[in-house]
């Protein structure tokens, strides 16, 4: 006899486990199937985000930033350190502990919300009168039937053609997060989000880092002024970023990796490194789902085709997160998961794609929400821009971190905020105010009239709002 559920979620990453919790809160009987294994073969829910993405990368970014501060910045504060050491094994073990705390937290949440968790691979068998039959293949095999199915199977790292990941020398994000010792020379292909975050970690720990980027522009999706400021800061830190390259043959030997490429001038160059991280984007994952068994429609990229409400071509089958269109971000996956669970329960779930924030956790951090200046120009929207540098912010001076700025873009006629772009300290936290403001369709004047604590970095946001009206007080 197969077990019956109102909702079966396939995939326990941020899209899936959050969808399961919200559905359970709304009174549905819920199962969540996830196949991720920890090093002992046990369940490790949380998906890419928890196991090899957001969480471990931020743990290593934090550890490496402490090391960088102790090595280079404590002296400015009158603190001298002698005998500074680096224990990479301990750093990695701490990261693994942080990951495990998150895995365990999700298992606890499943129990708390009475969600049946199945450790194994979920695949479609067939449509039945009461929904869909789903097979779980794991330690034991089980047959489940769900009235509604939510597919949240995530994404995998994209490899360069002909250069598969071996996770020893040619690394995806997985291998990049567990390099056992600081490589002398580290190469990265792709100066996107992973390239910059992982490149920063290993540079801070002492590696000589070179990033090869195919496009001629740096961080093309980011507001140009912000990207320029970030590029300047990264170059000053010693990250070598080569733009407009065409990567050719990659050869692995006992000594390491050699990457042949043509630089922006078309000259043939070879980069010799100890390890190579390939961070050229991710592909939606439907491996093992047996989408064909029920006729679930995929697009040419392998993503599950969904409408604005995350409905697939099959009645009662939904898909969320990295496996569908849109930005590959954990919080986007979560929002979709919540909205789908609410729609299944007959409510009006909603995701506002215009106010999804982006954060790159480098130093300085980069964060933005809404439209860039390039996008507004291209769309012919008349706008006003205001910016404020952290150099003129008292808290940033006290922190000793005055790189960057807050920039606000507002509609020329209505003053509604259309975009906020930040490069600088704590940009990841500062962006939340901008998201709230945009969600409430605030004007720049609204932010300019709100009392912000002094001294705080958030005063730079208020000053950027004042700058839209050309009346900054401190610059
Ligand atoms: P996933 O997290 O990929 O989860 C999918 C789960 O489904 C996995 O556990 C997988 O094992 C399981 N699964 C797949 N197929 C099956 C099957 N058939 N049966 C059972 N289980 C299955 N995003 C941010 O917002 N902030 C960040 O700071 C950030 N940092 C990142 C850093 C790195 C290095 C990487 C690689 C990504 C980062 N991301 C970040 C992106 C973020 O991890 C993803 O957007 C997010 O994990 C997507 O969630 P998801 O639930 O759609 O899929
Ligand atoms: P990405 O899309 O951010 O960047 C990939 C880069 O590689 C691009 O600049 C692209 O032009 C370049 N590229 C592609 N093919 C190339 C080639 N053959 N040669 C040279 N360059 C090439 O992808 P990335 O960094 O792999 O990250 C994947 C996704 O994971 C991100 O888009 C993001 O959605 C998510 N992520 C989010 C983080 C965050 O929110 N802080 C952190 C890390 C990842």
C-alpha cells in the first residue's frame, strides 16, 4: 500500500523544505524527499545552499576575513599580533560543523511540523486518480501518492566542455569549499558570484589568485558605477581579474593545471596553477526525476517550465527554485516555496520579482535591489540618481572600512525608488531597508525624512536619498 499525502515535495533545499513547512502550517499532510548524504551516508537536508553553497561559503568568508584582518588591519587599531598561524583543517572543520547545525535544524523543523521525511531519490512513476505516484529510492524503497507534487530539485555546477570536475584539481563549488591547504596558485574561470566569493576566500588565506572571465565587462548585471568601484577594490587587494578571455585547452598533470587562453588582445597565454575552480554558472537539475514518465515539460536548458505561479504543464505539479526560471538564489527559492504552499491551500501566494535582493559577500560587499542605471536608460525611464560615499560616514570611519557608496535611483516624476545599489561594509544588511522601501513603493523623500541612528552605516542610505534631491548634509 502506498502512503498518501496532500503534498509531496521532491528536494529538501531552501525551496523544498520551506514549501514543506508552509504547507504543513496550512494543515496539509506533507512528505519531503531529499537525497543529499552527509559524509557518513546519513541525511543532510538543506540542499546546495546548506551543504555546498550559501552557508559553507559564508563560513569560510568569515574565517578568511578574520585572518585577513589579523594579518593586515589589526595594526591600524594599535593591536599587534605575533606568531599568527593558519590551521586550514580546523577552519574547514568549523565550516562543516556550521553545515551540520543547519542540517540538524532542518531535520528538527520536519519533526516539529509533522512532515514525513524520506531520505532518498524521488521520481515520478505515473499519474493516478488521486494525484501522482512517486517512488523513493534510498536505503529502502517506498511508494507514495501525493495530490500535489512540488519539485524543488535545484541545480548543479556547469562544467567546461571536455573538462569534467574531479574535485581534486578541477573544482566545482563543492571542491572549492574543501581545499585541504592553501594552494600557492589558484585559477578560476568565471568572475561571477562564486568566482569572486571563492577567489576572495583563498586570496585572503594567501593564494595567488587569477580569475579568467569570458565577458569584456566586469559584473555586467551590476550597476556600472558600483561594479567599477568593486573592481578597483578587488584589484587593489591583489585579485587578478582578466576580462574578455577565450579559454582553450585545459591540461591536468601531476604538477597542477595549465589553462591555455586568448586574452582580450587575442594573444595566446598559458596560466599555470595548482588548482582550478570552474564557476561559469549552474544548470537546473532534473536528473533521476523521471520527468518523462508523466510528461513534465522542460525547456531547452533543462529547466522545468512554469508560469508566474510556479505551475507546470501538469495539473497539481508545481516547481520552485533553481530548477525553474529566474535568479538562482536561496531566498527566491524560499519565496516561491511559500507562495506555492499557499496557492495549494487556496490562498493567494505572491512573489514580487522586482524586489528580490542580490548580495555578493566579498569585501567590500555588493548588494542591490531593483533597476540599474543601465536598465533605466535602456528602457527610456527618466530618473534621478543620488549617491553617498562611505568615506563621509562616521561609522564607516570608526570601523576603518570606508570603501564604496550607497546609490539610489528614483523616478524623475514621482520620486518612487526604482533601484538601490551598494558597495561597501555590511551592504548585505543595509540592502534590507531598500527592499522594504521598494516593497512599500516608497519615494526617496520617504527615506530622507526617516530618522536613522547615529553613527550607523544606514545613515549613508538616508544621505543617498537626500542626494537624489541634491541636499546631502554630510558631503
Ligand atoms: P537546492 O538547494 O539545490 O536543493 C535541491 C535539493 O534537492 C538537493 O538537496 C538535492 O540533493 C535534492 N534532489 C535533487 N533531485 C532529487 C530527487 N530526484 N529526489 C530527491 N532529492 C533530490 N544563494 C543565495 O541566495 N545566497 C548565497 O549566499 C548563495 N551562495 C551560494 C554559494 C555557492 C557556492 C553556490 C553554489 C550557490 C549559492 N547560492 C546562494 C545559490 C543557492 O544555493 C541556490 O539558489 C539554492 O540552494 C536553490 O535552492 P533549491 O531549493 O532550488 O535547490
Ligand atoms: P554566475 O552566473 O554568477 O557567473 C558566471 C560567470 O562565468 C559569468 O561572469 C560568465 O560570463 C562567466 N563565464 C561563463 N562561461 C565562461 C567561459 N567559458 N569562460 C570564461 N568565463 C565564462 O555563476 P556562478 O558564479 O557559477 O554562480 C552560479 C549562481 O549561484 C549565481 O548566478 C547565483 O545565482 C548563485 N550564487 C549566489 C551567491 C550569492 O547570492 N551571494 C553566491 C554564489 C552563487
